[in-house]
């Protein structure tokens, strides 16, 4: 399509720089090098952090309308470059083109929400005269930017998960350095290109720095950075937190999300949503459906429906508009998940469909009867795999959902409002989605998890709260 260039720069202190072309990024379907980008070295990362420190005060002094103008500019330019952004996702992430277009739409939504929130950073007037000693005192508090931030984004949503860090930082007035995933850096680089068009941003307001994991330690350990926001695997995330020092840390990590299908559910509706939630972008989502609990009175019927529907999914080239299952991010990841499937079957699970691998393409796979201690049940699959299991008692099903070290989101299909409220009270997760899958997210809602799934919440307003400090003012009237 001719929408991509051969080489791309990094962005250092608001400006494009091409110190090298050392990072080769592959087309995840063909395996061929699609383009090259600059790779940030430690000295470049140091320059970027120093620039963000210098930019902290001028960023904090930007007027709300100026920050809103930057975000509105991004929205307009992303709309103009819609096809380019979608195609870039299709190539670098292997994301089927329809899904890629959906992610660009969410990117635009995320920046639009941030534009609105840039003028809504409210504080509060607080009465302090709660006792005689405080007579004549009044208080006010407001939110102020926390300062230079460090962002590390993952490969699976290279646009929107980077946007959920960049957009609130601009709305709040925080300079930042960002390390996009080295497997999928282009979306963030294009965002840097668009931000570089905004002269109102002070030098050092942003740097977009592709870097290998072992070359990016400064993103975590540098004491001048006031916040680290990381989205990625639990093992890496908790290790970063341990090394982050005194800075605030926000972690959006993994899951093995469950969905409960009760006996009164609309099965045709549940079918389409669960198949989507399990196999959308080859299951490479931290809120992808992995555990499917089905009431035993409808279990056999719904199992047959799921198997039949899953077998119809078209796998292949993500650039083909008919493709639903594209490649996983790498052959290594596909091999890992294939081994989990095989071990589950060896331990007594039944393979209902799928299970075959060719390169980094893995079939949509359904298992039943997976032993509790298998990786396919206990760990995060992060691929096109879901497990079926029956239940007879609602409370027992809720307990089964909670029987996990993860707690990101869960889905329940039921028409019983009492069971909905019971799920809301009981499930130890960051969010419950009723009559839809846990994979559902709207970009202004609070999003995040508990237990091994992370710390803090994204969603623009909630991210802005993390990127700010409360500054109090006390006045004595004399």
C-alpha cells in the first residue's frame, strides 16, 4: 500500500533524531523486515530525562486551553492519518485490519477524552472550622502536575495503550519519556511526529525512545522521574516496581479473565461476544476471555455452539479484511502456548477444537476439563486459548473466578439483578462487565486490576489523578 517508510526516527526532546537505524521491525505475518527505527542508547535516554526535568515548570504553566489545543491537534491529525495508522498496526503487530481500524478509532477517542478533561482539573473548597481552635480558617486544594513521567507500553495495543499514558500526561501538564515495545514501536513514533508539530509544547515535553529492555534501566531507576507507568507482563512489572525507588508506580499487568454464563443468559448473544473476547487479535489481550464457566443445565448445548462457531473463524493474512485470527506476536510465543495446550491434554484435558500451530499462527483453541494446576488454567495464556468448565451454583462460580492470582476484569451473562449485585460485591477484580465479556473497555472508564494484575487505574481522569499531587492551601481570616 506504500503507507510506510523504510526508516523512522526516535523523538528526543520534541525533535526527530536519527542516530542509527539499529531496530529492525518485522511484518509479523511474513516475518520480513518491514522498516527500521532508531534505537535509543543510554546517553540518549539520559538527554531525554534531563530535557523532561527542564520542561517540568513550563509544562505545568501551560494554560488549559493550550493543552487542550495540543490534544485537539492530535485528534485532527490522527483522523487524517487513519489509514496509515491502521496499516502500521496491521504490519508491526500482525493485527487483523478491521481490529487495527478499531484501535485507531479508540486512539482518537482517548485523545478526545483527554482534550475534554484538560479543562476539568478541579479542586475543592473545604471548611476547616470543625472545632473552636480552627475558627476563622478555611482550606482549598487543587491538583498540580507530579512532574517528569516515565512510560513503558506493550506490543499488543501499540497505539491505544501508549495513548492512555501520553494523552493524560499532556492534559495534566507532565513532561514524559516513553519506551514503546521494541516489537511494535511505530504507533508511538507517529504520535511523536504529530506532537512535534505543536510549537506550544516546551522543549523536553516529550521523548519517544525505542529501546531494548536491557538498555532502558534509566526509565525505571532514575530518581528525577516522579512516576513510572508500565503496561506489560506481571513478572516484568513487579520487578520494575521493586527497582523504582521512591517514585509513584502504576502497573497494568496480566490476567486470565473469566466469564460466567448463567442458565438464563441469551446464548446467541453470549456466543458472539465470548468468541470475540477469546480470539480477538489472537487472544493477545490481558482481558481476553480465558476461563468460560457455563451453568450445567446449558453446558452441552452452549459448548457445541462455541465449538462450531470457533471452527468458522478465518485465520490468515491480517491485511485481508476477512481475517479474524492473525499471527501471534512471535513464533516463540506461539510455541509456548502450544506447549501449554499439549501439557493440559496430557494431564487429562479434552481438546474440543484447534490446537495446531504453524509458525506464529496458532488455531483458535477450546479445551475442557483442564486440571486446576495446569498453566492453561492458572497462568495468562495471552493467545487464542479458552477453557470451558460447568458450574451448578452461582456462589461457587464466583468463588471459582476468584480462585486466581489475577484480578483484572470478569464478565457475567445473566438477567438476574441480584446475581449481578452479588458478583459486584464478591468478585475480586478491577471491573465486572454484565452481559458482555471482560474484554470490553470504554476509554473513559476506570480500568485496572488487583492482586497480580496491577496497581492504579487508567482511563483519562483516573490516570491524571495518578499524574498529579494534591496541593493544599490554608487561609486564616484575621
